[in-house]
C-alpha cells in the first residue's frame, strides 16, 4: 500500500489547531500548572522502565485532541501498518523500510516480495554471534597467530554514527577489545587511528551498504596498504571483514566470501545499526548485549504499533514537536542526555532526523507550503549547562528540549548521581518557572543592594520561563533501554514524516555535493577545466597554486 498524499494544512484538524493556537499563544505554561494542580498526573506516560513527563509544554487536553485528530486525518494508523508490513513506503527508491524486522523474534513473519525475510535475518544474526564469539574469546587469530585486541570500524554516515554512538553508550558493558572508528575522508583521521593499532592484532570491519562511498573506500584502501607493509596479501582474508549489500564490490576489494556480512536494501543506512552494521557493537559488548539492544527496540516497536495514540510515546512526542515547529515557529530542538555515555546521541540523531525529514517536496511531488524537519542539536548535561544553556534560558528563540535521565547510575556512585540528577530536575523547573522581578528584587533586598544598582541589574536577572521541555526518566542505561530509546526517536521521525506528507527514507539531497566533489577532484588532480561561479573559481585557483 502506498502512503497517501495529504497536505496537512488542508485538514480540518490543522484549521482547528490554527484557531486554537491563537488562544494558546497567550497562555503561559506556568499558568497551566497554576490552573491544574494535577497537571503532571494527566500529561505523562509511564511505560515499562520509561516515565515520559510532557506536562511542561504549552498544551492542554484540547491541544492534544486536535493534534490526535490530525494524526487520524492523515491516516497515521494505516501508515504504521504499511511501515511494519513491508509496503514500499520509500517510494522514490521503490523500497520497503524494514529495520523493525531486524529486531523481531525469529517466529515472526515479514514478507518482502512474497518471501519471509526472518530466516535470512536470523542466519546473519547467527553469523554475527559465532564470529563475535570467536574474536572475543581469542579463538580467531591474526596472521601471526595472536588474538585480536583492536577493531577498526571503517564507514561513514549510518555505517559509522550508529555503531559509534552505541559502542560509546554501552561502554560500561564493554569487553577487552578496543574499538576505533574511521569515517572522515580527511587523511588525518585514519592516520591518527593507525597510530594506535598493531597490524598483527587488529581486525578491520568495512561497513558500507553500497560499497561505493568515497570516504569508506579511500580509508579502506589506505588501511589495507598500511596493513600490507607488515603482512602478505593472503593475510587480508584474516583481518578484513565487510558489511554490505554489494557483494560483488566487496569481493573485488579482496575480502573473502566467508567474511562478508550481508544486509538488505530495505534497511536504510541511518536505521541500520540493528543489522550487521552493528557488528562492531556486538564485538565491543558481546552478542548477548547486542541482542538485548534489539529486544528493547522490539518492545518499543510493539508499544508504537499497539498503543492508542494518546498513550503512545513516539506519537505524543512527534505531535508536540509538530505543534512547536508548525504553529509556534520553533526551528530547532535540543536533546540533553544526563549521562556522559550518551554524548554521541545528538550527532547520531542529527542524521536520523535531518537526513530523514529535511525535505521540501510533498508526497504529491509539489513543494510543501509549511515547515518540515527540525534542526536537532545537543550535548550531555551538565556540560551543556555551562556551554549553551544561557541561550535556552534567556535567548530570543524558542527551543523545545528533551531531557533524558536515568534513575540509577551504572557505577553506582550515589553522591555523583544525586548531584547530576538534581541538575536534571532543576533545569526543567527553571525553564518552566523562570525567575520573576519580585523574586529578583527580593534577592537584591536580602543582599542589601542599593536601589540604583538594583534597578539597573533587575531586567538582566529576570528569566521569563515558559520554555517547553519533555522529561524522559528511564530506570537505567541498559542495552535494552538504549534500544527502546533509539527506536522511540526512529518512530517519532516516521510519524512526523507522515504528517508532513514527505518521504522520510530517501536522501537525494546529499547527492549533489558528492557529484560535484568528484568533478572538482578531477579538476584538482588532473587539471581538467571546469566552469565555476566566480567565488569557487577563485578559491580553487588559490588551492591549486599552493597545494604542493
Ligand atoms: O550521506 C548519505 C549516505 O547515503 C547515508 O545515508 C549513509 O548512511 C551513508 O551515506 C553511507 O553510505 P554507505 O553505507 O553506502 O557507505
């Protein structure tokens, strides 16, 4: 079933939302709390080990009802069925979008072109399981008979960000293997990694869905050439494995057929960490933890598929985001995890969210006449409090922010954790309530500040508050909880794409730059003549004159 093309701004619900917004824009969030002492009880969802409090938002029951009506009018329920059922919802590439199948139990049936793909998925999972066990246990050895100590994941975009984020996030569960990531075509990146490894004890995992990506192929060739300075060509088979859909190209690179971990065109790069793209994750934390990550994601899939929309975490978070993006004109959203382990979550979700929903053509082929994809950014708390929080608290922009925190720390240092979490709670409270003139003046009076100085300083010290936040309070950063969290944001992306009437699973926008870079490379290296705009021509001339 193809996704329907419905311009959301033409729906009745949108019309209602627009009228409702005229009222709501005068309404403060603080005021909503003052009016309703039971607000938090009514605007939160408790599910499994997640407590999602969305009460600190500029919404009432009426707002939610209109947003839920919008979801119904764009036929979100049918779209979810099409998504999980393997319909070709990545229409411009004529592909299904089935990363969810990768975390299904073996007993499930998912048909692609009439064939159940679950047996293939589990064959690859078993291959990952056996391979990771051999490497971690030391049974699999390098060319000089030594066990592996280091893994280098060579990939970019979805073939790097997901594994890199999860390996960092699950560091607590890590084994003895050191895992490195090489992504940038900047040669300094690969050289810095090479400095840290020994060819005798390093396993290279080349990850590229297409196996045509310039960065990944260049880095792989550089590493292979460096490796061959110490080893023989036949040793490549012992040290290089690949994850790809392009078996022919992988074989041409010299990788042994036994060392290829296949993936499928129905797994998008930015949603691929659940496939063999997650091999580095399984190597770093062991297959069982990798499997728990997948099980957690599956639990979130079930929650998303089966829960009524008003209690459905991805749906509610997606609707709130649409409310701010399309009615309040918010351009960006911040994501602040209160754990250092999730320091790569925002960069990971930047690809997930912005590559998916950074689109301006509707599913009917016409330009959209409303805002789509949000800009996403963030860093862990408390570091971010000492960096950019000033702008969230007192700047001129509205930045809805997700706070993600955990009830239990992993190392169990209660003193540190209580300090961390007191900041976590304090920030959303401060963003909601701000600080009034009366409160600031009372502080001045207490300090005995003279009247002139107090009058001068007062406006700078007032915080308006009313800055919206969601709080995601999770029991503990386990592999399963992380799987749920990632899947939550994946489904939020899906819901927003459906409502915005765009195709979330292609990425044509990254192609132009790639094509141009290839032509410019030819011009730099072979001195081919190409016409450019005046600025690019001047810059290239300067670079060509000085590069050697
Ligand atoms: O940046 C565009 C992109 O196609 C991403 O979507 C993808 O994750 C990345 O390049 C890497 O592609 P590949 O896995 O084919 O090397």
